[in-house]
């Protein structure tokens, strides 16, 4: 064998290893790039196919998750998933609310009744095991944390301890209960929502720069706001800016004329006035996360960008919505943008000032709000970068549906409830991101009670008689509709429906 041939054979054998050394991995997958060197999803260069694949993997992992030894589902008692031994920590602060939020959108996207059933299971269990007593200082509000992990009972706060709860998370659960009432028709969920709203309305104050209208951590039994002393300095959990869910709760109850509407209107207006006078001007957007101690104030992307999303969704009554949203997005990006993957044309988003690490949920959320803003403002300047953020966040998901926070754990907040909804909202704002070969309802101004995707028809039932829906029809073209009027774009395959009945049927073109 000649020396030249030997060298060629050695080179051929070594080349995959040499190539692998220069192929960067991102969590579970080697980074894939397009012809311009920009990041694309790990599963497919077809964005709709890649995003849909990840969403289904994540839902399958959640729905098939094991139960704990006491028979309660793992995701109802732990914030971090472990393959073998159970993680020693309890629930994430907004974990179940996030899941309910995502599964509502996933249910309309897939038409899978198992998703709806999981929402009911989560809500019923939490209602039965989490609430303060009617005789407490803050009655009928849910505790966010199970201090005795496998007790099956939620009875306090991760940092403040037993009997402490977070009013912002209570409002979030209440908002999701209004949605579940609209899906199921069960007044149990509406009663829970009005009970939470009643308590909050009775406890609201005007607030100031250091005090939000409700505190962040408060003892439901006594009314004591949590305080700690560190190095001789007293720190109070009197402030948070996570109030978009409370606005949603009040808006929906007022629209339904449910409960003490006059008190709800007063609380809603007082809250929004405080938001406009404080975080929208000061950019003091913390805290949110249950595991950060009271004495370590931490600004967060989630509080800021969730408020931006709320403003976008209610822009018709707000003449300065564009200015407010642009300001929030600029602050979020400037504060939390992470330059570690700039060579791939992507800047992921860090979690919070106390943990400047980029996350799957925070990056995909920021991207979805950028796309929503672009749609509303007819401004595509952020679109390409937003899509690359979504692409980056796909790498956290492996083929089994495990969704890992980079360099950390498989969080059942960030990887599941606070992940799926951002891709579905992104698809609604930019339907080209939805699959090209499937039919999906992407958006509704109502709430979908049920939906069936058939080979020749789509039928859906919703809460409101009059509404607007957006669908992408990749599997076939529409021929006719009952229950409304439709406008179809055969190029984008986007169908816009103006519904005039609670049941709408779209028939395939013959």
C-alpha cells in the first residue's frame, strides 16, 4: 500500500472526528445552520414541521409523566423532573397556571380532548387542595407551594413558608379558571375566579413606587406582608409587576357581568393606573420567581413581556400602545439579550437579573411578542431575529420530549406550560410558521369548547356567538362554511373567519 493511499485512508477515518470537534452542540443537538450561517431548528429546516414536532413531543412527555408514590401526578408536586429519584423541591409558583394557559391553545390547535381533560384534572386537583379558608384575612386564594412535598396539599410559599401566598399567582389562576369555565360551562370554575377577584378587590390599594397595589408575598391567614432582615436592612415583599393576569381576570369577569362588577371595575382601573405610573415608566419589572428570596429583588423578562402582550391584545382602547410595547421590548432585549450565540445570528433572552442565564421559555416568549408586535404594527423589522430565537429554543427538546433549561434542569414550568404557548402564539401572528401540510385553528377572539379536524371538514364550538378565528389549512382547501363568513388566501393558506354562530363548520372544496 502506497504512503499516499495510507494518508488518504487515515484522513478519511479521522475526518468525521475532526468535523465533530468543530460542530457545536446546544443542549441535546448539534447546531444546524442555513446557507448564511444562521441557526435553524434541529429537527428540520421547515419551520412549521420543526415547531409542530417539538410541541407534540413536549405534550406527549407531560401527558405520560409518572405519578409520585402517593398516586398524585409528578407535575402536580415537583417543579423539576428527574428520571429516577424524585426532585426534593415542590411546585413552581406559576406552574399549573402556565400549563392551563398552554393547554387551552394546544387544545384548539390539536383538537385532542385529552388536552382538555388534563386542564380539568389540574384545575380540580388544585382547587381541592390549595385554598385558604373563608375565615382567613385573605380568603379563598390558592397557595402556590407544597411545603410538605408529597402531602398532596399546597399550603404556603417556597421561601416565606407556610400560609404565605402570592397574589399575582392567585390572579393568574383565576384568569385561567374563567377560560376553563368558558370551555366546560362548569360554574365551579367561575365561582373560584370570582372568589379570588373578590378577595383582591377588597385588599387593593393605590400603591406607589415601592408598593404594588397588592404585595408579592403575604400571609393569607394573618394578612402579614413577608419581611426579612439581612445585614441590618429590612426587606419587604411589597412589590411585584406581574399584574397582566389580574387585568385579564378583571376584564373577563366584567365582560361576563359576573360577581361584584363595580368593585372589579374599580380594582381594574386602579391597577392599570398604577402600572402606567410605575413599571411602564420605571422599568422595574420584578419579581416573579418563587425560588428567589424576598431580600434579592430581581427584574424579570416574563413580567415585562407578558405586560407587552397584554397591551398588544388590548391596543384598540390604548392610543399609546405602540410606544409602550416598543419601550418594553427594547428594555427586555437590552437588559436580557445574551450574546453567546451571536455567530449563529441569534440572541437568546436571559431569565432575570438574579440569574442572567438564557432560557427556552424566556427566549421563545420574547420572540412571540416580537412577532405579535410586528403583525399589529405592520413592522417586519424584528421578524427574522424573532424566528431565530424560536429556532434556538427548539434545541432544548430531545426526542423523548424532555425540555431542559440550558445548563440547568428539566423545569416543568419553562419546558412545558411556559413554552408551548409561545410557539402557538407565534404561529398565530405569523401563520407561515405553522405546518404546511396540516389543518390548525391558530387564533380565536372567543374560547374554543371543542374542535374536530376531519378529512373533509372542520367543526368547532366556541363560547361566544360572534367571534373571529384564524386558521391555516395545509391539508386541503376550503369550499364552504356554515356559521359565519370566510376569507381565504390560497397563497398563504390562511383562512380568516367572521363567525356569527357558536358552531362553525368548514367544508373541504370538492
